[in-house]
C-alpha cells in the first residue's frame, strides 16, 4: 500500500470507530420489536440455551435465512450465556451493530473505484444516516444482507481489477451469504445483473468503446465463484450437514415470499412510500424528518456517473471510475424501482437501495466540490455540505436515542410499546410473592401476534407459560388443570374468558403491546392479595 492508501484506510477506520461508538450506547433501552424477539429465540435455540423441544431448522415460511443466528453464536459464547434468561438485548443487537460498522470498513474494497474523496464522503453518510444507524441497532437480517451485498460488489470489482481467482471465490462466497441471509437477495442479484449489462451498453454508447473485459470472463473463475456460492449457501441452510432438507426449503421458500410480496394487506403500501419516509416525513405538527441530502446527492452522483466519461478527469485515486460509478448508478436505480414496485413494504427493506444511495451520494458530493469553480465556491460548497451533514447527524441522534420507539419516528413500524416493560416488571413482582416463583403458570390468550412476550417472559419456566389464539382452544387445553396464576388476554375476549373462570381474579391491569393492541391482565385473587400485602409492607 502506498502512502495515500494508508491514509485513506486510516480515515475510514476512524469513521468506523466513531460509528461504532455512536451505535453501541443504550442498545437495551428500546423495547424489542416482535420480529427481533422471535429472531432472538431462534438464535438461542441454535445456541442450545433456550428451552425448546426441537433443534433449530430453517423455516421456509418465516424468519428468513440462518446467517443471523449462526453469527450471533460468538456473542452468546463470549458472554458465557448458559440460559436464555441470562441474555439481554445487547447480546443480540451487537451483531447488526458490528455489521453496520463493517459497511464503512468494507469501502476499502471499492475505494479506488469511488475515489478517495467520494469514498470518505460515502463512509460519512453511512455513519450518520438515521435509517442506516437505526436498523444497524435492530436484530433483523437487513444489515447483514447489505454488508454481504457490498462484499459481493467489492469482491467483483477487485476481481475485474486484478483477475485474481481469490477475488472471484470471495465474490461467489458473498453471494452465497446473501442467499443464506434473506430471500430478498434475489432483488439485489437481479439489480447487479441488470446493472452490469446496462453499464456495458452505456459505456459503448457514451464512450464509443466497450469496457476492457479481456481475461475477466474466464470459465475457471466463473465456476469457482459458483461453487463457492453454492457451498456457502448449502453449509448454512443444512446447518452444516445436520439438516439436508434446509437447502431444498431455501428454494421452495420463494413461492411463499412471491405470494406474500404481491398480496395486499397491512404491509401493502404505495410505490412512493419509501421516498415519503426518506425525503419528507411529517408525522405531526412541529416534526419533519428527512434524509433528502443523501437522496439528492445520490441523484447528482447518478448524473455525474452517466456523463460522457463517467466523471471529470483528475488525479488517480481521486476520480471515481466510470465503470464502477455507472454500475452503482444502474444498480441503485434498478433496486430502488424493484423495491418500490413490490406492494409489500417494511421500512427496513429499503436499506439495500439506501446503501447504494449513500455510495452515490459520496460520488455526488465529490462532483459538487470538484465542479465548483475557484476556491471560494469550493469552500462555500464544502461548508454547506458540512452543515447539511451536521443536520443529518442531529436527526440521527434524535431518532435513535430520543424517539427510538415513538410513532413519530419514520423507522418505527408496528413497534412494541414501552408499556411492555411495565408488564414484564409486574410479572416479576408477582413472581416475587408467588410460592411458585418463576414457575408460576401464565396463560396468554389473544388472536393478535403475541410477540415479543416470549422474550419478556424468558425468566419464567417455558413449560408453565402457554399461548393460545382463541378461548375455545385455551379452554380445551387447560380446563383439567388448576387455574393459572396470571391470564393475559385481548380485551375483546374478556366476556368469553370470564364465563370460563373457576376462581376469582383481579382484573385491574391493562398493558399496551403495540399501537392499538392491548392486553388485559388477570391475577388470581390470592396472589393479588399477597402482592398488595407486600406492597403495603414496603410502603410502611
């Protein structure tokens, strides 16, 4: 490495260190989303610390690919967790944090193609983007998918630069990791293929010559990449040889997700929904959230990339490569169109194309600074960009640490109410006065999705906590058993449940689970009286 490369690496590592420091604090404050909680249980089952009757198996209908769970194992091993109850939100959320920071470090793979200035700007946008930070503190697959996608693009770029077989294998392995992470990897793969074809055609049209590809399309390198991709995907989906149904299910899963992606329902949103969240989200009077800076600079980056020679001439290592910048432009635009066209939308899904926008925003910022005539205008452009980045950083702080579970946050989506923390605390207080302790019986009866209750009740004996979706199945399963200590139920089921009760219950409690989703709390009268007696003695 020459001096400029060492300096660039040091700068990227410094940005990454700052991003890590900004992402780690207060990982345990925000309540666990239902999806996060179910993922945590899956990881705990794989680690052998959760009380489940079956070992981990890939589920082609839910939960996505297995890489998230396998890559959580080091975190659980490092803390020496012997039981699910010993783990906390930090032990799971630290995994996407590390991968989110890895997005900055991995820019080293494409830094010579983006140019030093554009790469540093892209690193800065990745570090302060509110959405990128929010979901790199969220225990779901999206951040891992984005990193593996960048690894595939970066390794592919390094292969085209060096023709090294090792980089071809790395690109293939990255594609395998994408497949093993989430089924939507096919959208990124399709966008890559489309971008490659369009880049070749655009370069031929605009520059009058095909990009230099001699020696790149070697059969041996292509076969090695395909073999690496298949080997990695099969290894993860088969749980490293213990479940050979998994690889087949990973293919059959696409029927489920294709149907889900095209159906209308609560997750169906108009095509412009992602842009509404990113560019101008006004949830209430006095609030306006925007990452319009990144979107606008990405648009500038697209224009600069598709110019006659990609970008203006300049010193080596400073000017974005026409080939890579055009590829990123076509890739990001294609991926954005694909995600926008699919009716099924959740906000974390936009991370894939938003990350492409952060890379292009780096190109756009460089183009503005480079294209401003004279130092006074360059200085003014730099100051304006710095002020805009500072504003973005402030929004990042507010959305991640001041309003992390607030419905006014554009990235809060069907999130768990903070009231669930009160529910968990109340269950602990009741266990403290129960003769059975954490073995007391808790029944949950609700037609709604009851997650993340298994996470917040993980201190209790799993065999003594039951979940039912309707009163009939609950009654059929439990009428021969003694009355439970606690019943948590949907308020609309109270009349039916009341008709089945065989002993007296206190019915004063109600908790919020999610927006407009509530749970009433019934406590067996003898336990409630013991609880009140203890509260009175403490008060005295």
